[in-house]
């Protein structure tokens, strides 16, 4: 009797090119959640009980309860994302389950979207589009819809990692005279191309004209941007968040916009996701809210999915992962 193939469970239909590759795999049997929306928790529980490898999305909560309920055969969890705040890394380590993620391949797409949000928020793109749609565009007016520009200003980066560096390299040529960054420690090799100065969080808040949040979500960064932080920012400041929603205290953000503690926000992430369309942030004229599309290009999503497949296969076959979470 021939030996059964190991089982790879995939929690979502993948982008087209990667999906075709998945369907053609011969070394593993593939099972997949193809229902509408995210995989229900009972299906996910069943999956970790029978699969040798799990390929998941950031929408799946891979907590200690799920990991401890997994069958002994589960060797690898491969997430199709670079952020892994949805995974209890320690719990997986304790069970000797390998973890894979998708760094680098999504850096350009996410940095592009961050630059788009920064420019759109500074130049009041939402108000401009709405004005044209609502028939409020009259003759050219020297005082209408004046935004701010980056020339001679200070850019503040929270997190100068892969995406943060790519954002700074895109935005600096728009004329910023200075780049500040904050993180857990100075990163001279990353800072060198922009002559970026390491600063305290308070220093970054009070001196920056545009602040881009590009850090991971962890216990130190959760709700880092709250009322106290907004009060320290310039009233003309632009905030951009393409990292994770809970880094910003969302109700405090609405308060800061209403009180004119800051000028405008552009965000690709909210807390929770999706945000209630009736939430005051969504309708706010000085808030641009995107539905978590930082990595959403055909090219990038296929690269991410292929990398997640590579990680899953390596883990199942007992090889080194291409991109392990350390
Ligand atoms: P990196 O690991 O390269 O960068 C993470 C950065 O977070 C590092 O610079 C790190 O700095 C910083 N950081 C960690 N803790 C703190 C802290 N306490 N204070 C300030 N900074 C901190 O990851 P990537 O650049 O590849 O990705 C960053 C994040 O972007 C992901 O974790 C993910 O959540 C998000 N993301 C969102 C996307 C979207 O679709 N909107 C797409 C892709 C990613 P240091 O190590 O010096 O502390
Ligand atoms: C990630 O990879 O962490 C993003 O949020 C989605 O691409």
C-alpha cells in the first residue's frame, strides 16, 4: 500500500498564479477553505488537527489555544503576511512548530501606498474628490483647499525597518530637509542613506511634520498613538499608518482630528478590520481610510503566496524555511 502524502491546509483561495501552482503540487495533498470570507474557527480547528502544514492569512488568530489543540503531525505554520502579530510565536516554538512569513516581497507595494497616503492626506485629496462629486467646485480660487507640502519639512518614521526605509527613500526626494526615526535602538546602517537621526518618541512627535507608522504591532507599540501622543504633535502634522490599526487609539485619533491637534490622517489599517462604515473616522473630511490594501498588487500578492507555499513545503518536508520567523 502506498504511503499517504502529507497534508497542506490552505485557509483561503490564493491569487491566480500561486493558486495554479498550489493545485499542481504533487509532493503534498492540498485541502483548502474555498468558502466565502474567512475560514470559520471550527474548520480551522479541524485543519490543525489533521494537517502537516497550515498556510494561513493574517485574518486567522493563531493563538495558544489553537496551537495547543493541534495534532502532533503539525510541523509548520506559514502565514501569507510579513506581520505576525496574529500568531502566538512562543506557543508555536514550545510545540516545535516552524513558522514562516513573507518579508521583502511586499516592501515596495506597501511603501508606494504609504507615500500615496502621505501625499493624499497632505494635499486634501478626499475633500477635493468629494467637492467635485458634490458640485462644490466653482471658479479657481486662490484660497480654496490649501494643503501643505513637504519642502523643507521634517519626516518622522516610527520604525525604520524594511518598509520604513523604503518609505523614507520614496518621500525624501519630495523635499524633506530632515528625517527622524524612532525604534527600540538606533539603526545606523538603515539611517545612513537619509542621514536620519534617531530620536525619542516624544522628540519625533513634537518635531515632525509628517509621521509614518511603519513598525510592527507588539505590546510596546499597541496604542502608542493616544491622546497624550497627539497632544505632543504639531497641529499641522500629517499622520500615516500602514502598519497595524491597534498601534493607534482610534477614538483618540478622531478626538485629535476634531480638536485640531493634528491636521490630517491617512490610514490603511483600522481597529477592528473592517471598520464600521458609520465610525466617525470613515466620514471625517480629513481622514483617508483605505481597506488594508498595502500589499494589494497582482505582482506582490502572487510573490507573497508563492513564498508562503515555499515555506509551507519546506516545513512539511523537514527542510529549512526560506523565510522563518525567528
Ligand atoms: P520590519 O521588521 O523590517 O520593521 C519593523 C520595524 O518596527 C522595525 O524598524 C522595528 O524597529 C520597529 N519597531 C518594533 N518595535 C518598536 C517600538 N517599540 N517602537 C518603535 N519601532 C518599533 O518589518 P517590515 O518593515 O517588513 O513591516 C512592518 C510592519 O508593516 C509589519 O509588521 C506589518 O504589521 C505592517 N505591514 C502592513 C502592510 C499593509 O498592507 N498595510 C503590508 C506589509 C506590512 P527596531 O527593531 O529598531 O525596534
Ligand atoms: C502584512 O503582510 O503584514 C500585511 O498587513 C498584508 O500584506
